[in-house]
């Protein structure tokens, strides 16, 4: 069955950088758009970044100018590179895959980012 596995979360200092990765299996990776969302406690999930099948990208407002996203179709992973992290970034990040235009969608369980001095 489909598996979406995030990794790379952890502790970083304010202003530091961290990369989180998402590895997918059990699906045809090349035809799925891949997204990273995040969610703070008590808040709605928000889009962080997405990378489409044609490698075009989109970013949420909090990520613009600070984060980048890339995909490797041969190895079926996506990496979100996060820079200049602050306490507002210290939430859980979720990777998900969408078959355009209406699905199905598949979600990972999330990876936690902590920003602390």
C-alpha cells in the first residue's frame, strides 16, 4: 500500500536551517504533486510549499524567500529546505501527495520541528 514517510525534523537554533524529507512508496511518484503543510497547536493546517509533476513550485507566505523544495523522481523523495527559522516555524510538518486534479491524496504522519535557543 501507499506509504508517505517524513524525516529530518528536530531541534534548531533561531535563525538556523533544517531540511525535512518525504519518501513515498506504493504509488507512481512521477504523476503526483507533492506538498508540505504545517500545523501549529490549535491552528488550521497551512501550505508551506508544493512541487508539481512538472517541477513547478508554490510557497505559502511564511515560506517565501526562506524555504525551497525539490523532488527526485528516480528515488521518489521530496525535500523541503528551511532557512532562517524562527519560533513561528516550530510546528509539525506534513508531507502529502495528490493525484491531479481530484485525488486520491495520501498523507504522512508528520515530523516535528523545534526552534529554541
